[in-house]
C-alpha cells in the first residue's frame, strides 16, 4: 500500500509499504479520509512527539474509513462497516484509569498511520475507541471526533460556565473549535488570532470579539479591554503552544479566574510567570491533554446529532501524494484550517 512515513524533522516520504496483517481482536480499515492536524504539523516540524510517535514511523491520526478485514474474536464489527477509529486507548487497569484519568494512563496505547491506504487498529482501540458511523454522518464529519473530544475535555476540566467571558488564544483548528463549542454553551467568546484568514474563520465560528495580535501593540491590554469592567476574562485557554502566549494568559485572566494551558510547547520549554499575581489573585492554572473514552463518545454524539459543524473546519482536499506540500503550506501560514487527505488518489 501507499503510506506516509516520517523519518525526522520535515522529512516525510510517500512510500510503498506492506499492508498490515491483523491479529486476534484487530481490524484492518481502508482509510477513506485522513485529516491534517495541528499536532501532526508540530510532529512534522519537530520530527517527533514525546508521547505519540518516534520516527521512523507511519504518520497521521485523524481518520475514518471502511472495515476491510476483521480478526478472530472481534465482536460488533464486520467487513464493510464505516467506522471512526481513535488514535489511542487506555489500559483500564492502572492507577490513573481507576481515577477516571484515562488520558494519563500509564500504558496509553497510541496508533499512528492514518496517512495511508490501510491502517491496522489494535485490539484495545477496537474495544474501547472505535465507533460505527451512522448513515447520516459523512466520513469527513466522523474523522473530526478526535479533536472535538480533546476540546470537550478541555472545557469540562476548566469548569467553563454559561455566561463566562472566555478568551481563546489560537486560530488553528483546535482554537476555532474551542470558539464554536464555547459559544454554543453560552459563553462570551474573545478569539485571539494572528492572521487575516483566522479573523474571518473566528467570525464564522461565532466569536463575539476578535483581537488580531499583529494589529495591536499590547495583546493583553486589548483582551482585558473587551472583558466586563476590563477586569479580565473568567477563563483563558491557550491553544497555540507558544511560551509567549502561555505568559499572556496569566495577565489576561481576572482575579479568581482559570487558565488552561491546552497548547503543548516544545519539550524543554520554560516560561516565566508573575508569582505575586498568581498568589494574590488566586488564579487557577490548569492543563489538559488528549481525550478519554467518555469524551470521545460525547464528541461523536454531538457530531451525529448535528450540534457541531465539523465540515466547517475542512477547507481543502488533497491526494496522499501531496501531503508533504500540504504540511509545508500550513507551516508557511497557509489559510487552510484542515485538509482532507484522500489515500489512493
């Protein structure tokens, strides 16, 4: 089959590799669509991910497709079914799983290889995090389950409430998804973005106010000026993964407010925070990573019920052979939010 193989920093090759063989409890899925993702872009740029992937490796993790082959002992799935297979599954047995923190599982199993004609889905993911796509949901919509599950968990863990003023830093797909979901649950949303195309996208997703970092002299003051009585935001979510943005968030939030460091910075990154402000303003600092089986099902349910518009995020389509060009275009500040990569074309 044809697949994308990551060898290191911006070193990606489209190669012929063997079609994976399925073992007991496993499923082979013929990929119909794989979506580009900000995490994949960071992995491509940095050449690795501390938790998810070590090159050389098959690449990509947001996908939907059709079951091609079912291994012995698989229940509830058969050839020809359309499915969305998530990129990980917890062990369900360790300390963290017992605490309902499956995203922190001591043996969290990741599965990469979405940018390929076929992908093998391990038993654990088949059992915990693979779902049948209903007839009213397209494969493109279903493939958005993974990022939406991460966003839902981020908002839940941050304790966002109806009526909160929420600033969201980042105009990529995750940042825009935070905007749409926060707006849908009744928050007053301030979107902080950099590029002109992101301004338009944030408007489409329902941001009440937009601060464009390249057009203001003081980003923190611009955000605080849009908050009630200029006191700062109830919640600030960083969805960029930049140290400077992490530091901004602590200055943007009100006394007693909460910051969520959602965007992961490069390994070894350090930030400087005002301890006086943190202490005397009783600011809560929170970080959320990944998803759980529960949030996966909540996300999938919202998509199936048409409560979220997943295809708004898919702004382009390309064959697998052009994946490297697509990623380079995204690195060079392209306007596309997500591109649907179509294997076999």
